[in-house]
């Protein structure tokens, strides 16, 4: 089986742009598929800014940044993904939207050995795999935000993922991207979000009930437990719409009150207060 050199990324939001960036930095040919030219432009700008930050922080040279940019192409036509050997889906955390993407990928990706991966935070991989006629090639590759900085990828196999698909995906993530993996079975939320999301929702409930302010909750966890950021600042980084979507898919699977999104979270999302990406969430951003 040939080495993975041609990668597709579907969705260039917070995560898709980070995944595309690390793939381009690993010398791969990267084609990013977004909904339209404007969303592609925003994704490209996000990658440019991150590469620039990487140069400022001494993580790559100006020449390496230019080389990475030259390896990135953008399209809004999914047919262009036909020759990809690995496609990572990173569209919004909605089962219906992701299933539509998987149906399209199944039709357009020509290589029968191509790996079709999802960066979903919580949706069981089996649901996405069954939207294709090649469930054995479908796997979860769950990156963490910010992708260029955090070393982890959770590898999620469904009951039908072939062992060969898993081995090839794991070799790609560790040897080519230089990331570390943990393995998870196919349960909504996987390993990390099963622990993280109830914690974030508890923090939101503390603010909702007037127990403590957002700043005091965050300072408590940063100064008292040495977390790099507090839970409300982290929820703002992830995106409150995404936190809600993850909580809902975990609640749908387990029916546990600890996964139920608190009303304050729902109201903030309805109000468009999505966190850092909209300028305001539990905190405000310039
Ligand atoms: N490219 C490469 N490296 C970069 C970079 C870039 N674009 N931007 C920053 N870095 C490097 C910096 O050089 C620095 O490295 P050194 O320590 O070696 O110098 C490091 O990354 C930290 O960068 P900063 O100093 O700019 O930022 P910071 O110290 O304020 O940290 C943060 C920012 C990395 C976001 C940190 O606050 C953090 O890790 N927060 C927690 C994030 C987290 O928990 N993410 C998981 C979210 S949950 C998820 O992702 C799963 C899900 O399904 C929702
Ligand atoms: P986001 O809202 O920032 O980006 C989603 C992007 O998908 C948007 O740019 C949108 O235009 C695009 N999109 C929607 N439908 C599309 C389609 N049919 N074809 C092409 N592009 C399409 O979301 P995000 O935070 O990047 O999350 C993406 C995925 O990654 C979700 O499954 C999320 O759960 C997961 N994830 C998010 C985080 C996080 O911290 N935000 C961390 C890990 C995993």
C-alpha cells in the first residue's frame, strides 16, 4: 500500500485549518474543501496567521512557512478530493451534516484503500461509517485545539474499522505528523471529552446558579490546579456552539444529567455569544 502523501481536509474552521496546517508542515500535499470561496478565504487567513505565529515563536523558519503555504490548496468542489489517500472531515459537530459529507466522500474518493477519517468530538464513528459503502476504511482521528500546539490525537475505531486502516492511520499520525495517540472505543465523547465535558458543564452551572463568577471559577482552576486555562475560558476557546453539540450527542447516547447542556449555555448560543470566535462568551475578546 502506498505512503500517504495526498491529504484532504473537509472544513477549514478552527480545527480543519489546524489539521491542514500540521499536514502542510509535515510536507504533505493538502487540499482543503470548504463550503464556498469566502469560508475558504477565512480558513486560509487563519492558517497564515498561525504559521506566522509559529515563525515568531521560533517553531519554523520563514522559508518553511512559505513551503507549507505552497502545499495548501483550497476548493469548494468535493469532486477535487478524488485522488486523496486520506481525507479528514472537520465540519460542524452535526450528525446530519457529517453524514452528508461522508456520503459524498464515499462517492468521490477513488482509491479503495483511502482512509476516511472524522475529527468529530463526540459522534460515534459507526454512524458516519454507515453513510459509506466502505466502513472498514472509516476511523476517528480526534485532534485537539490548538492543533499545531497540542500533541494528542485520539484514534477511534468502530466495530467495522479494519485493523489495517487503524495501523496505517496510527503510523501516519505518529511518524508523519509527529503526534501522540491514545486509543478509544466508539462511545460518544470518546476518552477525553467523557472527562472534560462534564467538567465544563459543571463550571457553566456554577456561573448559572450564581455560585461563583466566571473569572473566579477560571482563576480557581488556573491558580489552584495549574490548568493552562480555566473551564469557562476553555469553553470559549472550543466554541460554545460546539460545546453544546458535544453535550447533546453525549446526552443522546447516555441519558445522564451530567451531559445535559445547561439553559445558560443554550441561551448564550441562541444569542450568538459563541466564545472567542464571536468575540464574546463567558469572557470578551478584542
Ligand atoms: N505553531 C506552533 N507552535 C505554536 C503556535 C503555532 N501557531 N502558537 C503557539 N505555539 C507554541 C508556543 O511557541 C509555545 O511553545 P513553547 O512553550 O515551546 O514556547 C506554546 O505553543 C504555547 O503558546 P503561547 O505561549 O502562545 O500560548 P499560551 O502559553 O498562552 O498557551 C494554549 C495557549 C496553548 C491555548 C494553552 O492555554 C492551552 O493549552 N490551553 C488549553 C487548551 C486545551 O485544553 N485544549 C483542548 C480543548 S478540548 C479539544 O480540543 C477536544 C474537543 O473535542 C473539544
Ligand atoms: P467551526 O465551526 O470552527 O468550523 C466548521 C467549518 O466547517 C466551517 O468553516 C464551515 O464553513 C465548514 N463546513 C460546514 N459544512 C461543510 C461542508 N459540507 N463542506 C465543507 N465545509 C463545511 O468548527 P470546529 O471547531 O473547527 O469543529 C469542527 C469539528 O472538529 C467538529 O466535529 C468539532 O466537534 C471537532 N472538534 C472541535 C474542537 C474545538 O475545540 N473547537 C476540538 C476538537 C474537535
